[in-house]
């Protein structure tokens, strides 16, 4: 080859090498950009998921604290209502519990305590708490205590005695509650659960009781809930306290305090799944109250600055994300609304990037494996296509199986139609019975009025009119439930879900049954919280109204009905609890059975339609939930159901702003 030929080949090869190098560089830059874009997108999605998880944990903890404060507020209102009901000491009625307390020190002997160590029948120590009080001489000797005259002291003791059953209910329904205390400036302490006076040192340190001191007007002029933390060296065996001041007739009387174990707060906070991460509950100064790290990991820090020297931003009012997990620690801070604390998630630098890169490698490997599987399956399908006779035989077997399945479905449908026909016959027999009775009575009474009205006294005529009105109301209730149930069965009721706060619907339902509750002196306590749900408002109102009417119907005179809620994942569970007559197992099984059923009379002979629970069950099923009943004879009933929580955060915020305006 000549010199010019070698030169052309050399320069041509150089141009090819340069083009290849440029193509490789361009490909590398493009691949790196795509990879970085994918990594950034995965990091953003990781942060979103992490934020949701931390908000969920914080929400569960916040709801627990909200429930505790709500029940303390209800107890405080009950104490104030007692003084409004009995403003004069001589108006306070005598009760067996009050007599037992005063009889424990009848002469107000110095050095002897008032107590309810021996409860009168039918009270048991596992049902009610204890009241312990100093003598008048012991109170006078302590300059930090102040007791009114004997009549005023008896009035406050009667108020505390009346609060004991409500304190027992609160201690049972508030999650993770260890002890509930009412500490009085008059030298009296009400404790739930019950403890013998000689074994409890609460009375001796009532003036040094930290929640009592911090709730006093000097330290808490606004009267807001006060949170008190234990000694940081006590660990998970210690407890946190939330306290509310109690003012009676314009004077500071004492404080209500609820003890919540740190171990319970830690359990509610939940564990973390990553070996290098921590989920902490910290106070306003950044001190670590409790938290969870990976199993077998290092101990928790005493302060956030031990992990993140820069510390947390002051006065955070919303969720804060610090760092992206690349060169800084991954930190998510969510402040709690019902306490001055924050939930903090901390993961070291590079931990998120390493896990995301591992996910990308797994995704690439999965894609390659999927391609290989597709190639293998395609080859197998081509081979099976050649076996025509085998395919025909398989088709014949499949057709025979389909025919047998269709026959089985037809038999099942026949059985279901037969069952529905029997239920229809039973349904009409119940309805005809429930309609014939009131109508016969009304016909007889109206005939009596028509024949003898001029000769009857005015009060007898009014009594006849009230009886006719009550029977007409029963027939109307029966027809109303019947029509609503029929529309649900025929899908004639439109299902129109929307986002709304559950508290409003609970309030409307309580107002609807207020007259029935007042007639029996039954108190309905609302602790449903301020969760937003996605449901049909009209249907949920009908569900709550029927459940509350049942609770009032089967509660004793002067009873209490509770409405509570708790979050279960993406759903909210509502529960209506009463302490009424309850149900036997056979009655409970019949109440849960689908279709109409005979109605049981209430505690004062009230009658129902037999369709209430059936309607509730169908409306709850429309929301993808389930009606649950828990009952014991003589102990009461808990009726609960679930509805979807609102997951559209933007829509929820918009509705909350509009409601606030």
C-alpha cells in the first residue's frame, strides 16, 4: 500500500474513533441524566411516603391525647354543672357513697382520714374509685390548703362522689390511661382506679403534685391543658400527665390529672423498619421523651442535638422536612396539635440514596427476568399450539366444568330465592302484626271518643288523644323505617358520598334523640373527635340516629351513653356505648341476623319497629363497612361501624378553611 493510502486509512480510522468516543460520551451523559432524574423522582416519592407515615404516627398519638383532654374537659364540665344544679350546700342530696365518705370520720377527728375504703353495695372496687380527704384540723395546719365551712366541704365532697362513676368510665375508654386523679385545694383526692387509703401517698403530696402546681392559676392563668413530663432518668416506667384546672363558683378548687405511661406513648408511636432510623417523641426544647429505634440498635439520644447538632427549628406549626438524605440526615418533624410535643423521624445521610439505588437495581433485574419469562412462555405457547387434540380435550373438559359450575350457581340462586321468599313472608307477617295492633287500638279509642266524648272529662279526652298520638307516631316510625329499608334493598336511594367532619353528624344525631334522652335523664357524651370522612352524610346520620335511639331505649334512668371513635388504617371506627340491660347471646345473634326481626321493649316499655338494626347494617354495607355488636347481660352494649377516612388532603383543607370562615 502506498503512503497516501496508509494516510487515508489512518485519518479515516481517527474520525471513526472520535465519533465513537463522542457517541459514548453523549450516551453516558444522557444515561446519567436519566438515572439522576429517576433517582430524584424516587427520592421525592420516598419523602412523600415517609411524610405520610410520620403524619399517620403523629395523628394516632395526637388522637390519643385529644381523647384524653376531651374526657378531662367533660369531667370538668360535669363538676361545674353540679354546682350549677345545686348552688346552695343545703340542696345537695344524700347518697350512699356520700354517706359512706362522711361516716368514715363522723366527728372530723384530727389525724383520721375520710375515705371510701369500704364501698357500699352494690359498688365494687373494680367499678369505682376511692376518695381520700384530710380532717379539718389537718387542712388548717397546712398553709397551702384551704377548706370552706362544713356545708361547703360537704357540697364539694358530693360533687367528687358524683364524678366517680364518670371517672371510672373515662379511665376505661381512654387508651393507655393508668390513673385519673382529682386533687382538691381543700385537702381531698379522688383516685381512679380504686386504691386503699393506707397504700396511697397521693394525699400527702397533693400540694407538691406537679400537675396540681402547674395547673394552678399562678402558673396557668389561661386555664389551658397542662402537660407534665416525668424525670428523664425514669425511662419507659415513668408517666406523663395532662391536667386541667377546675374552678367552682368562680374560685380555683383543684385540678383533674390523667396519667399516661411513657411505655404506652412509645407503643402508640410505633416501631421503625429501617436499621439506621429513629422515630422520636420530643418536647418543645428538643429533649427526647421516648421513641423507637431498630431492634438491637444503639440507645436513644437524650436530645435531638445529640444526633443533629443544628437542632430543630423553633415554633414549628406544620410538617418540616430537613435534608434529602444525601449529604444531610433525613429528618421529618410533625408537631402535635394537642400537646407541646413533636414527632421526629431521623435517618442518617446516604441511607435513602442507598436504598433507592438498591430498588433501581432490583427493578432492572426484575425487568430482565420478565423479558426472559416472556420469551420462555412464548416458546411454550408455540409448542402447545401444535397439540390440537390436547387443546380440544382441554376445551371440552373446561366446557363440562363450566356447565357443572353454572348448574351449581343455578341451584344456589334457587336456594337464595327460596330463602328470600321465606324472609318476605316472615317480614309481611311482622309488619301486619305491628300495624294491626296500633290500628285496632286507635280504632277502638276513636270510636270511644265519637260515642262518649260529650260525657267525658277534659283530662280523659286529653289522655285518649295522647294515646292515639303515640300509636300514630309508632305507626309512622314503622312505615318510615320500612320505606327507607325498601329503598335501600331496591337500590332506590342514591349513594352520594362527600367529605365532611364526623363531629357535625354526631352532633345532629344527638340533637335528634335529645328529647328521648331527656325523658329518661340520660346523658350523651360526644368524644368522636374532629376526623373528616368520605361518606354519604344522610345515610351516616340515619345510622347514628338509630344506634343512639337503641342506646337510649335500653339504658336505665339517669344513665350515660358514649360516642367514641378511633382510626383503623384508612377507616374511622365509630362506637356507641351504653351501660343498659345488654343482650343474651341468643338475642345478640338474632340482632346481627339480616332482615326484619321482632322488636324488644326498652327499659320503660318503649317499643320499636324491628327494622332499625337491619337498616343500619345495609347502610354500613353501602360504605364497605361492617356493623359489630358487643354486649353482656346487665353490663350494656357497644355498637360500632366503620366509614372511610378522607384521603384527599387538599379537599379536606379547603373544607376546613371554609368551615372556619
